C-alpha cells in the first residue's frame, strides 16, 4: 500500500452567530489530487516547492498525448467515419486544473497544505 499525497487548503474565519456572539471555524477545501507512489509523496513533502514538485511528477509520469476521433455532430452513435481527431492529454489538463485551484484558493485567503495519507 502506498502512502499518497493529500492537498488541502484552509483559512480561519469568524462570524457573528444568531445570538450575537462571535464564532469561528477553519473551513478546508480539498483538491482532487492523483495517487502518488510513496517515494514521490516523500519527495513532494521534502521539497521547498511541493506544488511544483507535484506538477513536475504529473508532467513526467502521467502526461501522454492521445488522439481521440471526432465524429460529426449528428453522428450521436459514432457509427460513421471520424471527421477529424483531437489531442487529449490528461496530465496537462490536471496540471491546469491544479494551477487554477491554487490560484483561486490563495486569492481567497486559503493556505495550501500538502500531507501524506
């Protein structure tokens, strides 16, 4: 069983309760990270820039261009010949989602945290 990376972001908030008292909590949001081998998880946690180390691993190990056939819009059962192909790369798409997630949570006052689970 491998020890995987878990990527979360949290921030402290305070609020006024219905009874007029102040309350607080630390909401946490989780990124849908990919499963990492134990040695990669340890490398990420030991890194000075864990986000970039995670990105580097995704691009090195999980990035593969795949050609996907594209069918005509009215060929809903994909029975005719493809009209073209498009390139799909799950690793690059995941990295784009990760970078956008980090940008969003940091702009909203969250602190990103990398942990081993």
